[in-house]
């Protein structure tokens, strides 16, 4: 297992367990199994609606002495409806309570999008705040305060592009330590990777396998399946591993952490083993050539009639 290192000496294992789409009834066992298998990094979020069950899995693992709290990295994320300064800490505390923890390793702003309190999903423009009403800097300042108080050891963002990261770097008290984004060979994000490396921001790749278990409402017709891509399949055959493992090893080779979701014990183990698969320059060149800027999670679900947020703004402005 490799690690991403932080200025204060902390280190985040580069392969973690994703919990988006893991259902209550499945996720407690998945978290427990993952820890038993050797995972030391669990990625969570309030909006996944399963943090209480994740907390049960963590509790069981701690009680059985599988791992000490200080030896596992736990990330969670602030939902869009708690971006106002006074709502950040209460939302954070709810997550801590659900996870049955007394601190987080990393807390992220989930999206650069502000919804009104109480609105979980968005039905109309009235569910949003504009960024003039609740600026990203206001939310970022409250995140920094959580870190200053020692409630979370590190803070960062998710789904931020370069201009939005630069805005926080220029105007905030500190730079985000991590940016979690969709990333895989079809969305290699070379510019963002280069920018983050230059600015000392770690990247975490979500949807590394294409998140094929999203609800139909979140899917487009005829989405490509990366695990069936001939280049990926060929590299896997050559290495004696699975296509999924190739897709995960891609990030490890690039110094990016990656959080595949699984609730299946064999796939949980298979995914962790991918962290030790070495891809050579030829493999990486071939995989990098697959880039086509394709987003599975394209953010179009934030676009509503008369609303302040568009996909163009999200990814390009
Ligand atoms: P399952 O939970 O039944 O294992 P992503 O991490 O991109 O969101 O993808 C998650 C999806 O990929 C889930 O449907 C998950 O199913 C599946 N998955 C996870 N690991 C593997 C693997 N090693 N091989 C094939 N499918 C996998």
C-alpha cells in the first residue's frame, strides 16, 4: 500500500473503500469486511444516507480490535444544504455522531453548490442559494475553523475545477488539501492533476469503475463500460489481473488515491489488491490515450430552469 503524504506528517492510504450507493443493510458488513481485509481508508458522505450504518461497521471493527482509530483514515463530506457558516459545524457534528467518531481525518465540501437548508435534492431554482448569497469562501472559512478546532485533521473539497481551487487559494486562509473528483482513463483530467501537483493538493478519484450501479435516472443511454474496453482487458490479461484492477492501479501509478465502492467480499479484496499492481510506462501510455473527457457523473442534475448552476459553470468556469 502506498500513501499520500500531508504537510503535518499524516498519510492517507491511496486505496480506500467507497460507500456511495452502498445500501443500509449492506454497508455495515462491507465496512467491517473491508477493514478485516486490510483497508485503512473509508470514504463517506452525509448525502449517501448510510453514515449511521457505516458507523456500526466501524464500531464493530474497533471493538474487535481489528484496527485502532488512529490507524484508519475516515473522510466525509458536507452536503450542499449546509453551506452557510452557521450550518457547517452542526452538519459536521451530525456526521461525527452517525459515524460514532470523535474526529475525522478529512472533511470535504461535497459540491461547489449551495442549496437552502432542508432541501436534500433540487426541484427548482428556489431550492438554491446563489454564490453571491452564500459564497464558497464563507463555507471554506467554516471548514478551516473545523480544522483549527481539531474536529477534523484535514479539509478539502470535491468536484472543484481549477478556477474554483485557485479562488480558494487566492482568497482563503489556506489551500484545500484534497480535491475529490471523478477520474478514470476516460476522464484523465491531466490539467487538473498537473495543477494539483504544482499546488500541493492531493486528488482522490471517485467513480473509478464508472459507477454502473447508479440509479437509472442518473445514467445516460449507452454509457461506455470501461471494464470492457479492449485496451483495459488486454492489459489485465497480460498482468493476470481483472480489468477493474487495471482501472484502480491507473490512479495509484499517477499518485492519486482511489475509492472503489463494493459491498461484495471478493470484489472488496480484489480491489485492495489492485493497489500493489504495477503498471509500466507502456500500459500507462495506452490507458492515457483512452481519455475522451467523458463524465459518468456529469452534474447535469444540478441544472434547473432559472437556476444559478450549469454544467458549463461547474466544469469550465
Ligand atoms: P458491487 O458493490 O456489487 O461489488 P464505482 O466504484 O465506480 O462507483 O463502481 C461501483 C460499482 O462497481 C458497483 O456496481 C460495484 O458492485 C462494482 N464493482 C466494484 N468492484 C468491482 C470489481 N472488482 N469488478 C467488477 N465490478 C466491481
